[in-house]
């Protein structure tokens, strides 16, 4: 539970949540609330780590991440644009989030 200590509050609004159960697990999407103070305290070093980690992502993984998280594109639109299956888009996004999370956890 070390990772969660001091973490900002996580809130998923009921009317914004999407939950899909699969044999492998459960996909949950929704908005995440991060208090301004927590965001501001992130610091320049953490932001640089994040920018570097995004730049280091494999090309396709980075394209999926940026399309979804920055542009706000939906999975089907990303899949069409990159000639992928929706499941591949989901895997690439999950991979990006894992890599970025690990990069930010490094000391």
C-alpha cells in the first residue's frame, strides 16, 4: 500500500463511470479528481520524468496514449486511425500507463 500513501483523492462519478468485466479482469474508466494542491506539488522533476517517459514509449504505444489521453479520442477512433483492433488499442494504452507509472515510481 506504499504507493497509495499520500495519493490524491480518487473519485469516479457514477454518471461518468464505465465498467466492463472480462475473463481477464475488469476495465474501469472514469474521471479522476486530483486536487490542485496535489497537482501543483508534483514539481518540475516529476513532470520532466513524465515527459521523458512518454518520449521513450514505443512509437505505437505513444501514439495510442497521446490520442486517448491528450486528444481525448475514443478507442474505436484510435483503432481506425492506426489500423488496429480496439483490443490492441486497449492493450497499448494499458502498456503505456504501466510504463509511465513505473517511470514515475522510480527514485
